C-alpha cells in the first residue's frame, strides 16, 4: 500500500482534496501497489486541523509525493517575497512533517516534480521561484497552449550520476525526460545526493543518502510510464522497495 498525498483544489465554491489519475495509475500498475489517497491535514475552509497526520504512515508501506500546479510557499525556504503564483499551504503543512517522519522510519519515498522540490525544502534546501529567470538556466516550462501529449513530450536530456541509484536501476548513463515546471532546486539540502542533471546544470533528480530508497525527480515518470524505460524502472524499483519494507515487518510493527 502506497500513500499519495492530495492537493487542495477549489472546484466551484467547494475545496476538494484531489490526486491526479495518472499518479494513481502509475502507483497501481507501475509500482504494483494499492494506492491510498492521503488528504491534506492542515486547517482549511471546511476542515479542522487533523492532529495526528503522521499516523497515516502506520497504514502504508511507501509515500508518493505527486506533482501539482501549485508551488511550495517561499516562506518555508527563503525570506523573499512570494511571486503571484498558485500555492497550497494545506499540502505544504502535510508533506513537510510526513517526509521527515517517513525518512526516520526508513519508509520508501518517491517524489515527483513538486514533490521533488518539497523533499529538498523539507531537508533544508532552497528553490528558484522561476528557473527561467536565472542566468544560464533554460526555460523548463511546458508549452501552455499545446495538447497534453505535447506538453509531456520529451523536452531535454539528463545525465545520470555515475554510481547513483538511477544509473543502477536504469542501466544507462543518459535519458530523455519531459519538462513541466517553473521552479527548481537552488541550494541542495544536506543529506541529498545529486542523481541527475539537465544540460544547463539544473538538478533533475536527488536521493536521500541515508535512506534505503528515497528518490526525487523533477520530471514526470508517471506519464505513459510503459513507453519509457527509465520511468518503468523507477516505478518498479519503488514498488519493490515498498514490498520489501512491508515484508520486513517495519510497517506492521509501527501500526
């Protein structure tokens, strides 16, 4: 069982807790696990604070942090003024403690796009609010008006770190990935190792050095994962790590 953290989205006059279907599909059929949707736990318009969100981890064998249209609030990693873009403070308040608690347990973790950025912030790193405004960095955003299949098409290459987790599970030194983000890692958090970089040097993937399996990727491996070797390898490795975690008895002992 793998927990997927939900976003809080306004649909008409009502706030909903939601997870994109492609993430649910990737966990179910790429990682071979039962997806469990985890609501945000901070107080919202119709929600009183849930006092024990870390109890979620007693129910699952892995934690998945999906991408989102929203961005991590800058107050969590910098003193600069937030730019006028979508934020989700309820999700931030949920994921930051969940990430740290999952790592303390040795629970497998896979973080995608926003999740990759959350992982870096949760461990003390910082972000570029707008990557394309940084000297020497490319524009990593998708073409907004293009069909979805074009937005998620391969956009640039990445180099996988020699001796890293991604190089080991994929068996290749380079790959092509999609690119659908405005923010990205600025200062790498302590305890994270770089797993992949873009041609402009932007960090595209990280792993927690002290964890059995804790990986963050800036691109979207969930998108049509069966058509991409690296995506298939990432999801299969995550599912295998969650299964090993469950078989070890760690999750049942915690519960």
